[in-house]
């Protein structure tokens, strides 16, 4: 597929605003591995090939295992994820699909067992950010496959 619009060049101020949100998420100090799992899961739900390519490469470069990446769509049945990761993935799915699901008090309470108030807001902003990136990449057919992971550090 051909790229429709290079959204970075077409609207540099808006692109920089998105980059600012992404930078704030990374400054928040949530675990890198947890963020990559959340970004992967949200991108799977949204069907974003560009973001799946990027975040699978970034996760592997940061030491994530192939098995955990392969089993991510079935994280509820796979014993490979921590309780904190499971809570983040459940929250990510619910926030991503908010138009189809209620964000119940039970789910919120379950997630709050693993995240303090600041972490909940930061996690939610990370989910909002990847949903935005997914929509940009899908709408404008971002070129899939060219991402090169940078070392984490």
C-alpha cells in the first residue's frame, strides 16, 4: 500500500504535540516492557501493522521474549505475564474499546491494586497515545517495515 499523507510533514505542530505526549509517557517511568506490551496489545486490537512492526522490534531490542510476544493476544490464558502486566493489559483493552465496553468499578479496582494514582493516569495516557498513533498510521497508511529499534537506555 502507498502512503496517503506524511502526517509529520503535513501538520508538524500537531505531530510535535503527539511526540510531546509520547515523551511525557516515557518520562513517567512506567516499566519499558509493560509499555511495549500495552502498545502491542492496543495495536493488535486496532489492526495497526505499522505500530505492531515498530513495537515488536522495540520490545525484542529491549529483551522481550518471542514467546510473550506471540502469546500476547491470549494473555488471559498464558501464564507468562505478571499480575501488574495483566492489570495493565485489561485496562488497555477496556480503554481502547471504551465505546463497546463499560469501564467498570470492578475493573478499575482490580487495576488500582497494581498502580497508584499517578501510574493509573500515566498508563491511561500511554493507552490514549498509542490509540492516536494507530489511527494516524492506519488512516494515512504509514509505510510498514522500515522501523529500526534503538537500544534502550
